[in-house]
């Protein structure tokens, strides 16, 4: 099984023995941080993101004859927790399809993995789309979003291109599952750039899942952040609708810094912010003082993303790289939703 470099959206195709999907990471502007239902991956709060056109994940899924799934991640056989997580997701797909087939999964991520750059979002969005195709599950956008969410919460947003909102829904279990999905949001024609400043591409020591659990369970700041996040979302949707990049950026920055504050107050504290992260954040503040509308956001990792106008992207990237030789940058723009190619056979 090979990974095709040329993929076209084909969600209407009939079930096939092999499918290849490509999905892009999404960067949350209103953060997802904390679950109210761990099994069904139902969030405490709604969130909003921008899917970007860099660091895609390409995933092939093919039916095989054999007693167990075979999973290869970035050229190496998967093992341990990574393998268990993929197999657990495939078991869910099999249960929904009423089938017991085993599959081969080959997944290649083109960006850093486990470094707070949404690799799990693109990875599970691609896996959900390819596996749903092979097993003949519903592949309308909402169904795929709900399925991808079960692999990695934020993956539900990578089903869509551009700006998307993930509805928290209400309730737990199956009832909650139906109302928790992502969908596109009105963006007022806004077409910004996102400068990704990578200060450390290594996998983080504390996983997002563990950090979320600890924060929600022990941080005295968590409840206040979750409540304010609902207000942030309402205001950001309004700002997007009128195409107000400055307002979107201001809301995104304070929402992200608030999330990191909840982690710092957890018991024991979780600190993804590094001295290099802070140096980049200081440079973003300096850019604004110079009249450049640039706004920072960070996820569960030390790397910083800077929202800005397309016309300012090169200047922002250059200014951030000047912080030190420990910084590399990539400029992303609004990216596409998941795309699937069907093919292969046994």
C-alpha cells in the first residue's frame, strides 16, 4: 500500500478496500481544554479554530487478512500507547459498521508530532475519513466530525476547511454525542495568515489528555476560564462575521493565555511555556507597539502561532526569527477540509 501524493475529495464513493485521506491541522482560537465525558470525548466548552494549509497528515487504510491491525506511523511500526489509541479508534469504527475486519494503517505527518501543533487533529481526521470509507460508514461532514472527535477531540474541526466551531452539546454518552460536532462558521471574508513559530519540535513530556484531566480536576482557575471562554466564543463569532481581524486576534490571545494560566495553577503545575516561548510572545507585543496587528496563541506545547494579516506575514515571520536561532517559522493560510481518494483491492 502506498500513499498517493495527489488526492481529491470523494466522500460520495462506495465502500472500497482501501482509502487514502489527507487532513490538515487546525489551530484553536477559542480553546478546547477539558472533557466532561472522557469516553465519548465531549468537551466542557465549545471552541473555534482555523484549519491551516501546512503540516498535513496523509493516512492510508486498507483491509487485510490477519488477526490484528498493522499500524505504521511516520515510517515506524506503532507500539505502546500510540498503537493502543489507534486500535481503540478502529474498534469503534468496526463496532459501528458491525464488522470484524482488520486493517493496515500507514500514516505520515509532515509536521512535528506531539509538540502542540495539532498533529493529533490532522491525524485522527484523516484516519476517521479513510476508515469510514473502507468500512462503509456515513461520510457526511457531520458524521465524520462526530467520528473524528472520538479519536482526538480537536480532530472534529479538521474535517472542515477555514474557520470552524465545535459545539460542546449537552449531556453525556450517546445523547451528548449527537450534539457535539464541528461545522463551518461565517467569517466575513476574513483571510488571515498564521505564522507558526517553532521553538521546540520535540514531543512534550505531559500529553494533552493528561494535562486536561489534571487542570480540570485541580486548577482553581479552571471554572472561571471555562465560563469566560463561552463569552469569548460569542464575541469572536461576531468579530469574524464582520471581518474584524484585530478583535479576533485580541480574543484569541487572551483566551490562550487564560488557558495556560489554568495549567500553571494546576496541582502539580503544568508548564508548556518555555523561556523561548516567552521571548516570542514578547516580540509579538513589540510588533503591536510598532503598529503591526499581530496576536499570539498557544496550544499544549511551547510553540507559538501568530495571527496576522496576509500582508504582514513575512514581516512578522522575520521579526520572530530574529528573536534567536532557536526559532523557525512557517507561514500558513486557511487550509482545506479533509480529502479522500478511494482505491486498491484484495
